[in-house]
C-alpha cells in the first residue's frame, strides 16, 4: 500500500475524522505510514483533547494487558471536548463495563459472564439456526436484489441478542432504532441529531425502557439474561439503577451493532474476493477460520482509550501520567509484523491474532456469541447461494467508535431450504 503522497502529520488527522473510517483506503494509507514512521503518534486536533495514537499490534497488546497502569476511566472512548463537557455537566449517565476499572469491572463482568460461555450459549444455537433460516428465506423472498445491510444484517443479530435478553419481538424495531442512533452519532444519516443534547436523549430513551424492564423482571423473574441482570446483587445490594440500565444498553447495542457490521463486511469481502467465496462454498469446514478473518477484516470496534495512571513508556515513547492513549484496533489488525500480507482477505488465514475483541481483562464479553451467530448465518446462506454480486456501490458509516457498512446492495439467486 503506497503512502508516498502523505505526510506523518496528515496521517494523524484520520483518528478524529469520522469520514476517514468510511474511506478504507484513506485510513489504511495513513495508519500504514504511522506504523512505520510514528507508531506512537501525538494527535492534537481541533475539537478533541490530545492523545497518543498507538497503531502497532505490540503496543496495543501491551496496554491491553496492563489494566492497572492504563485505566479506562475517565476517558474510555474518543469523544469531542463538547461531548465530554456535556457528560461532566450531566454526570456520567452511561457506566458500562468499558467505562469501569477494578474492582468494579471484575465484579460487574462476573454477573453476565456465565451467560456468554459455550455451555450456556448452546441453549441459543437452535434459535440462531432458526433465525438464520428465517432471514435467508427472507432474502430469497426479497430477491433477486436487496440491501443486505438494511434487510438482513442489522436485523438478524438484533433478534439473537434480544432473544438472549428475553425481550418480545414487538420491541425489536424500537431497539434497532435506538441502537443505530446511539452508535451513529457521527453519521448525519443515522444520528437523531447533531446536537449533543439531542443525542443524549437516545440514552434516556434506553434507560426509560430498561427501568420498566427491571421492575417487570424483579416482580416476575424469567429464565433470561434480563432477569439475571435485574436481580443481580453485589455484596447483597442490587446494582444502582444507572449501572443496571447501562448494563442492558451495552448488551443490547454492542451485541448487535458489532456483529451486524461483521456479517455485512464479511459478505462484502467475499464479493470483493470471489476466489475466497468459491473456496469457502466448496469447503464449509473453513467457516470458523473464515469468520475470524471477517472479524479481523472489518474490525467493527475501531478504538478504545486508556489513561496512564503513572509515568511510563510505550513503544519507546514516554507517556506522562494523565495522558490518554488511543488503541487503534483497525490499524493493529493490519500490522505487517504480525499478519502475513495483511491486506489480503484469506478465509484460511491461520494463525489470526487479531485484536477486534480486544485483549486482557477487557476482552469482549460477547466474543463467542458473535462468532457463533456469524457462523450460523453463513452456514445457512453459502450452501443456498447460486450466485451473488454487487448491485450498486456500498456505503460505510462515518464513525470514530463502532461501525461498518450502512448499505450493501446485492443481486443474487438463493435456493429454497
């Protein structure tokens, strides 16, 4: 990948520009240059508090491993100064696992951890297969063309995660809208408003919904994750209302949006690399490995932030206590020192040490669920495809946090089940 026309200072601007993530060539040219010339790069762009951007796999791993030297609080995500000031004025409304440090993080993570272990997820496997059949049938009925993102990939994982929570299907469309508005705040097409105060109301809508859900599950517990969360206690005390609502939010949103992006981006990658599509269709035993490559390729969570708790050094660069570091997962997952020919999509790639789920104590709680549901959909779709191609130009979301394709027009033929 050529970077000849780009300066190091220009490359550093991509992290705070939501449109850069919608332009893969631009983003990857910039981070390829930074990995080589300035892997721990100081970013000081208008509208944001400055930070160090870590673009190499080894440096991201070092920070992820050490959750005592590098803290999630007070800056777990990249946000504008205006958004940070608003959060300070209104109080930290959203306090999820990604916002927490020890000892809270370990205690809160343990509440839901068992629900995402392989043995527990087996109860969902039949539901995932049924939903995969349902949505591939729906794709066939829509044919010969559809928008794979809007018609399939945003709906299927939402149904899976909300089934785990135990929510009624009548509420699914409301959850989809709120999810898109929460993670689409940087994209004018998806955001409720460009006004931070208006975006703040998305969270309040979530909280109102989940407050009512908590009351219902405490009055009449059921065998679902929503009941487990509503009735969870730490040291004999229910979770504070805002913490509990935040827990629901992170399960419902992160469990949906990231997998939706992986599924759509994975199909797009197969269309861009038809030899890999043929290879996978002829050998479905490759599917678990192929899903890992889809996850690496898309990397739906673009970044997290950490703040140094003491003076330290990362990648040979001194970091002062109180300074923030930006973990550039999308760049780390194209690191030439770790991945052989990293810009080649390879459904048989092994080993695949991608960091799309993070690493260490904050490793994604729902990683196994994301893998299983992605496999389930492609295990149903690929054997039934007689042909598929792009039917237009895909578009990507403008984001600095979570995102991927927002449209993927395709033309295809699908056999009956």
